[in-house]
C-alpha cells in the first residue's frame, strides 16, 4: 500500500468513524430521553398505585361496614322469625288441645248430623 493509498484509507475510515460517532451520539441522546421519560412514568405509576391502594382501603372499610349492618339486620330478622315460630307452636298446641276437647265431646255425645 502506498503512502497516498494509506492516507486515503485513513481519511475514508475517519469519515466513517465520524458518522458512526454521530449515530452513537444521537442514539445516546434518544436513550437518555427514554430514561428520563421512564423515570417520570415510574413516579406517576407509583402515585397511581398509592391512589388505588387508598381507594381499595376505603372501599374495603365501606364494604365491611355494610356487611356488619347486614349481619345485625339478619340477627333482628332471625329474632322476629323465632317469635313467629314460637307463636305458631303455641297455636298448634291450642289447636291440638281444642281438637282433643272436640273429639272427647263427640265420644261423650255421640255422632251428630253435622258430622256427615
């Protein structure tokens, strides 16, 4: 290789390396912008996650309070059904007693016309 060919090769490679350096510089700038954007988005995501946690906690407290209200209401309803059930049991006993009296009277008095 002659000195002039060598010099031409060096100039050619110099231009190519300058272009590569320029491309790497642009790539590095883009990468830096992406990193800055990513950090900003990460902060926003963190704020969003905290807000969601707060809403979740508030919703959980409200749901717990509602379920407690429902449980108390069911206890009241159960107590009312128990009272009604006791009343029906009392009425059944009265009916059985009355029916027993009628049957005893029928045995004492004998059959009647209205029995047919």
